[in-house]
């Protein structure tokens, strides 16, 4: 059983590895969200949670001059971040740490800005917001991107796809309410453009599918994982108006 789980986890990484990003986003959206954080102290400490291969970490390091601590559970992605940060010449300002977002090894009030692109859902948005609130200094910012419904009555196919992974998925208004309930002021939010779904994520993922189908030919369980990925890409093409990815920026009151 454990071996089976391990094997399927490896298939999952095989599907996901080598992509520029591990989720929806773009450098442009990262910088747009950062533009809402207009009042950072001169010396600022930033935490990037679920940094993955670190495209947004490096974008932040290019735009800010403070220290960034980037955390992810998976060493493989952290190695990709390290290489990317070295290539961009910003590695000296990035601390890379393997840790789980539900057990972050930091003192309360350690950060001026907590960043999280496409990973808050793993712990849950309300739970993530609560944990970040403790880690933020007064007047610190939080910026995260998250999947949202953009249609009141989305098609059943789409609901079925997201139900298992995102059981508490809500819309923009629902997420704003969660931010407020967690004790933050809402500073801003925006929907990511369609290009942020495709350029660094779904298009390179789709390009891997034929190779993956060939590699796992005859392996039913592995092919089911490849197939779910194919279905996710297909649904995005068919129902771009039903759901979206939104950035939210909040601030801990001073
Ligand atoms: N921010 C990156 C990655 C988003 S995908 C980007 O936008 O490209 C979600 C990331 O969360 C993955 O890198 C995954 O390895 C990481 N992750 C999954 N579970 C985690 C946990 N418990 N703690 C920290 N990171 C986790």
C-alpha cells in the first residue's frame, strides 16, 4: 500500500516536474500584486509560502531589496528555485527552507510581507490566513492567489473536478469575507488574465502529455493521473468563464 502511494506520488511529480511554475501565475501578476504593498518598511522581511520552483520568489527579489525566506515541502522544487535565483543573481537575499506550511519554524511577528501563490488551498484559506496573521508584524501585508468561482451556477463537470481538491472553494466575495474575518483589512484584489493560466503552466504541462502517455502505456493507475491532468486542461479551454484565479492583498491593522 505504502509502496503504491509512493509510486503514484512519483507519477504525480513526473507529470509536474520541469514546469516553469507549479500553478497559475505570471511575473506581471506578481508585480501587480506587489504594487498594492506601498508602505513596506525600508528594511523588510518577506516570507514566500509554497514557493515551488520560485518564479515569483525571484520576481519579488528583483523588485524588493529586503530578505526573502522561501519555503516549500518539496526539495526538488527548492533546487529549481536555487538554480533560478543563482542565475538571476539574487540568491544572496533568499533563504531557502524546506518546511511544511502548517508547521512554520518562525517566531510571531517575523515578517512584513507574506506571499503565497497557488498554495493557500493546501492548508485552507482561513487556516492559512490565521497562521500568517501570527507571523506578520503589525501593518504587515499578506498577498496570495487562489482559485475562485466566477459564475453563480458553474457546470457540473467543473464542480466535480474541483470538489475533491478544493472542497471549500468560494468566489471573490467569499474570499474577501474570509480575509476580513481573519482580522485583515482588504487592500485590493484582481483576477489574473487568461495568459497566466497558459504561458508558464497549462501550455508546458499539455506539451508533456504525449510523452507521459507513452511512458506509462499499460499502467492504468498512472494513466488515470495523466488523464486527470488532460481533463483539467480541457475544462479550462471549455469553461474559462466558470472559474478563475484571483490575487488578494490584505494588511494586518497597525
Ligand atoms: N508558488 C508556486 C507553487 C504553487 S503549487 C508557483 O506558483 O509556481 C503549490 C506548492 O505548494 C508546491 O510547490 C508544493 O510542493 C507546495 N506544498 C505542498 N504541500 C505543502 C506543505 N504542506 N507545505 C509547504 N509547501 C507545500
